[in-house]
C-alpha cells in the first residue's frame, strides 16, 4: 500500500558567504515537484518558511527524491549542487547563462556588491528553478531519499563553504557546493 507523505525542507547557511538569493527544487520522480526561493541568507541563518516536499512510501513504490540547490552570493557568484552535471540547466534556459551574468554585472556595476538587487536576482533564479523543476530530467540533482520516519519532520540542508549536507531522521548525505559561474567583471573594472 502506498502512503503519501509530506516533509519540510530548510536551508541553513553555515558558510562564510551571504546569499542574496537561494533556491531549492525537489522532485519525487515524476509524481511531485516543488520549489522555493529565499533572499538574503546570511551566515548562521536558516530559511523561512520551510518548503513542503511530497513523496510516497510503502510497498511497490519506486520513486526517488531528487534535490537541486542554486544560489547567488553577495559578490555575484553562482553556486549549485553539481557542477559536472548541471551544465544542461544553463544550456536549456532560453536567455542563457551569459544574460544571467549580465543581470548580475549590471547590478554590481550600478550599485556595488553590498547592495546587489536581491529581488531582481531572485526573480531570475526562480526562472531557472522553474525550468529545472518542470523538466523530467534529474541531471544535476542530488539524490537523497526520504522514508516513513521523515514524514512530518524537517530535512535540513546545511551549506558550508565547500559542501551541502542533507540531514533527516532517516539519514544523511553530502554533495559539493560548487561554483557554477564566477561573478562577471563590472564594466568599469
């Protein structure tokens, strides 16, 4: 018998970076998908509200949980879960990574990194996550399976300067926090 479950997911920033925008996409095979974005996540902070993620457990279920994190730091660098597999994501977005870089560069050039337009960056980041969530591919996603004991509980995704650590009552997993795109150089540099 299949049981439909829901857990919550939050991101804790234990890195030295401030993320002006950070997004998370979760897929349970092709059955469920969800995404959320948050702004201005400083070191030591945890995202709020939590992202509700749905998944199935029980006899005969074959689904798997897949996670993709995408973040832009206060310097305009883009970070994600898997640099060797995520190239497809940038290629699929019709405006391309170059234009994403231009948006960041314009913000840096006009206002400086300390006042980067988080709302503007968040909007672009959510467009990318929407493209990733709507695609049935899980290339670039980290597999971290949820179990019965995770239902009603919280998955905590902790960022360090080099690592993403997934933790839930059923277990843990790690994947690198990788630089996907260095900040573009401002035009006046």
